[in-house]
């Protein structure tokens, strides 16, 4: 209808194709005017395929134009609801079935007196709308027939007592609503009579029973508590329990003594540790074997001509401005070597230029510091 390329929807009634937007308008006309199918998604019968093969957009437009309907400028609703379009539907059916093409629309049959009759073409005989040419009696008769048919369907689905009022006004319908009870009296009070004295008496009896039950429960709880207290007292005086307590106290005393001795052995210096042996070994070999690390800060340094020059062990002192380092001589104990920047003075690796005595002195200092930390 709009000329869009690659249409995907079709009207079987008129044998033409159109786009998705036009298909929505065709569907709004109703299946009695235009029966819409999807070309790709719906299934097709042989009869529907024959209608499409005998139809086509050009044939439909030419037929309507020849009978005074402009297919390009007429809205879809007016175009396909026109008598010319309805006649084209009959012509298309005749072509598909091999019958002679009709030249006019079939005339509706005259309805029988008192009946609903056959509806005109394009009208719903099962709807609420009045049909063309339908009298008041015919309309009422048709609506009564539809109502009885609906009641029969409801009774078949929900039972003989189901439906909207099925089974008469006096029947107990489970779908009945407000006003369905014929014996309802709006002037009568809906609140039933209540015997207030009986209600109060019942509450009093209930409260009295509750108090008796509570008293019995309190007596039972007191008896259980007394039994529990007596059992606890006998348990405390049990000689086996006293024996267990004495054994536990003895074990705790032994454990405390063991922990205290371990702490004392860690904090106090041990004369037989490996560092003391190392110090004694260095002291015995110091006079016999010169250190390969002898140099600046060592106890002796050999000159180039074989003569030895003795230097007192130097100690380092930093001036207040931390800019110069001075040496103090004539000290009997070896001072630690300064090492090079980046070397760890708190490690076990020997520093650059460090003598055996300086190494032992530094390791001794580290050990004393570690013991002090352990003691703390």
C-alpha cells in the first residue's frame, strides 16, 4: 500500500503484500475485512496460496481504480471497506476456485421472523453491535441466544452450579457477587446478638485456669532448683574432685618452673657458646699469624722495607658538627671498623677493612644487644 521495498506481510483476502506498518492498519480492520499473514513466519494453506497467486498489488489497484477508488490517495480503512474492495474479494475467491467472477455483491438473505437471521457481510453476528437491517425484536433475540450460549459454556466448564448466575437466582453460585442473595434485607442489622455476660464469664474462667497453671509451674521450678543445688554441693565435696584439683595444681607449678628456667638460660650469658670459642681462637692465633685484613686501624702494619711500625688501636669520635672524624690512640680494646657506605654493621658478614679483633668486638656488641632485647 505504501510502496516500500521487500514487504514481509500479506493480506490473503485481497492477495496483496505490504510493510509492517501497513499490516497493523490491516489488522485493525478485522479479519472479516482483511486476513493478514506473515510471509516468513506464518504457515500457509493451499487455498491461501491460490488466492495470492491469482491476486497481486497491481491487479488490486487496477480493479479499484476502474470502479472509482483512488488506491494511491485513499486511506487504507476507506479503501478496503468500500463496496468495490468487497466485490474484489469475491472476484479473487472465484478466480482461485475456478468459478465465474461475480459482478456485484451477494445480497443478504432476509432473516426469518423472530430469529436472528444471517448477518450481512462484514458484520459480527456474535457481537453487541446492532446488525444492518436488524429490528429490535431480532436484536433482543440474538442477544438472548448469545447469553444462553455463554451460560452453557460456563456450566460445562465450572459445573451445573457455576457460571454468572447459572441455575437460577435461588441457586448457590460460587461466582455470585453483591446482590445475588434474594433474601437479603438491607434494613436488617448485620451484627448478630452477642451475650456479653457469657463472654465476660468465659474470660474469667480462662484467667483463673491460667493462674492455677502458673502457680503449679512455679512450685515445680523451685523443686528442680533445690535438687540442682544439692547435687552441686555433693559434687564439690567429692574426694575424687579434690584429687583432680591437687593434680592440676602440681602440673601448673611444674610448667611454671620449666618456663622460668628456659627464660633464664636465654637471658643470661653462656660461657660455652660458639662466640666465646671464636674469641679465644682469635686471641691465640693473633700473635702467631698476621691477619690478611691488616691495614688502617689494625694493631700493626708492615712497612714497605720490612720494618714494622706500631700503631695504637684507633677509636673514632665525631665532632659536634658531624663533619670530621678524629682518632684517639693508645686504647687497649679494638674499635669497630667503619666499613663502606651501604654495608650492614648489624650483620654477620665481615666489613671491608675490618680486622679479626674488630669483627669479634662488633659481633660481641650485637650479641649483648640481642640479649638485652630478649631480657626486656
